[in-house]
């Protein structure tokens, strides 16, 4: 019996600690707790031993059953908005509304993608509109090579339309119907070859001017004077064909006469067989005449004649009259004019030294007459001016 009681007491002693653990105690308060192992996540811990400080300044809450992973590649500071959805780099252009009129302060690099649905840098040609287009290297393509590459040169050989604010050229411009290309003044006999692009011409031909005759030696009671030579004729034509390679002949100037001979006639100027103009007539020599009474002599014959012109044909003018006065003066007349030349001026002489006739100014002009006063040694006349061909070239 005693043995049984002892066994029972021993059993109660063995069970006493278990009964003590199962008891309920009031909530304890601790100033610090040292955990021997990481606090499990089921009890609000991280489940791992952290070597860095985790500071929470307020509530930190997540929702949903999906995993949350934050990966940093360096020191990171991110300020999160109070609400809304964060953008992603995947599909942003199609997922979110476009940014209206964005402004970039630095360089913008677009390595790939598209603008307005057109792939950047695609190998297939597309269209585009540019206000200003420039390139730092070679620009290629059919459209560019036709107008900018060499060959062909800019403008090419095929006519094309174009609009220009300012247009300049260092060489010959072709086209532009009716544009004046050049004015060619021909003073020597030869062949006329038009400038490139010439489709029509206006041609003037002017004959040579006549020379004036000389004047004879006079006594103390005589004077002498000669008339001037007349001017060369002129013809003008408008030609649209048959002008290239035409032979041009320039009328020579009428020669000066001696004290006893007439001045020479001016030569004929011609533009092929199309049109021509004869030269002015030279004047005769001036004889010595008594000055007791006033007299006058006629001038030279009429000027040269133009022919063949389809715009006009004109004669050169004759020279003026020769006068002698009782006051012992001899007055040689002026030379005749051409369309492009003025005849030489007249001379007035009452002295022993003679005045040689004056030359004219311009092509086809006749020379002025010579004169002598009393007791004067005779003097020669003056030569006229050669003719000319003037060609106005038009596109």
C-alpha cells in the first residue's frame, strides 16, 4: 500500500512542470528581447537575419497575393505619388495617352521605332515633307541623283518646271523665249556665229562714211573750202532663221582727198545676201576762188542707201553747203550723218594756215570739209568712218 502511494506521488511530481506551462498569464512587458533565431514571417518577421536597418516611419501595407520584388542597382531614392498608376517602359506608347507638344532640352536619340506609324531608318522608301533639309554626308536615291548627282548635272538635259525667288548663273542661260542674250558689234569683215541659245536676231547694217576733199592753195585775194563727205546708209531686219554662219562685210571708210582730189566713197556693208547698206559719197576738192563777192557751193551728193531690211531702210544724210565770203573767209561744210554716227564739224578759216576737215563720230559718219583763208597753202581733206554691223540676239 505504501508502495502504491509513493508511486502516485512520484507521478504527480513528474507531471507538475507540464501543468505549469499550460497555464495562462497576463500580457508581459519587456524593455528588450533578444531572439536566438529570426522571427518567422508568420509572426510578422522577415524570416532572415538582417544586417541592415529597416526603418518604417508609418504603416507599410501590401495587398494581393502576388510577389513584390524591388531591385536596386545602386543607391536609390524614389518619391512615390500619393495615388495613381506608375508607368512602365513596356508598351508605354500604346498603353498611355501621348504627351502633347513635348519639349526636350538635350539631344534626343531614337534608336528604333516609328514616327506617325513610319519605321525609323527603314529600308523601304517613304514620303516626307520638310521645311529645311540638310545632310552632312552623301544623299542618295533616284530622286536626288536625277537632280543633284553628277551625272546628270543640276537641271539635267530634260526640261522641268521650277519656281525661283532669285536665279543667277555663271554660264549661259538657255530658254526664256524673247530674252535678250547679247548685243554683238561687228567692225571687221568675217563670219557671224550666234551665241548659244539664240533663236532670233535684229540686225543693223551701216555703210561707211564718205571722205572729204582737200582744198587748193590760195593767193592774197582768194579762199578755198570743200564740202564734207556724206553718211552711210542703214538697213534693219528681224530674222528668225538663216542668220547663223552668215558672211559679214564691213564697209570701209571713205579716204581723205589731197589738195586737188576728191574724198573717197564709203564702202558697202552687208549681212550675207539678206541686207546691205552702201557707203556715203566723198566730196570734191575745194578750188581757190576770189573773195570779192560772197558765193556758195553745193555739198556732197546724197548719203548711202540701205536695202533688204524688213523693218526699215534708210539713207545717210548729205553734207552741208560750202560758203566763201567777201570778208575773206572760206567755210568748209559739215559731214553727213548715219543712223549711228554724226558727221565731222565744219571749218571756218580766214587765215593763212589751212584747217583740215574734222572727222565724224560713230560708224558711217562722213568727214567734215577743209578750208583755207587768203595766202594759204592748201590742205588735205579727212577720211570718213567705217561702217558696222550690230546684232541683237534673242532667245
